C-alpha cells in the first residue's frame, strides 16, 4: 500500500476520532488491519487504558482472513463480556466498513435477539 492510501486512511481516521470517544461506561472498539493480521482493542479514552484486546494471532485454523476476523470479533466480545462491558462505540479507524472490518463488527455483535438487542456487544 502506497503512502497516498495510508495518508488518506489516517486523514479519515482523524476525522472519525473527532466524533468518537470512549468512556468507562461505553468504551471504544478500535480495529487495526494489516496485510497478515487483524487486531481489536476496547479502549477507555478517559483513562487512556486498553481494557480488552484480541488479535488474529490468538486464533488459528482458519483458511481465509475474513473468517479470522470474525473469530477475533467473537473473541473480543467474549473478553469484553467477562470484563463487564456490554456496550461499545465502534471505531473503524479509517477503513471502509466492508470485508474483514465488517466481519469483525458483525461477529462482535452476535445474533439479533427477538427484543431487538444483540447477543454479545451493543453498538
């Protein structure tokens, strides 16, 4: 990826971060996507602390990267629920909400319940 695309993504990310802020009650779920791996962190921006983190290096046995991203989404959601977090703000970090980023977000939400809420995380 050339520097032109990287600079574009960083510019978009700065614009998104002006609006999105994680608190203790509703932390921020941040995604970083590299060519080989995908990482997800749940961050409390008030205290500048990473509460929960997961990466594709923790899961194995998947043939394609989209399945890996979905597994990371489920893993970060389960870790968040264990830490007592049920609601987050999603930060796509300047990436298009498509492919691996969307798979991670959908897996972190889980299945829809009948009352309209999600099985795992709310965002």
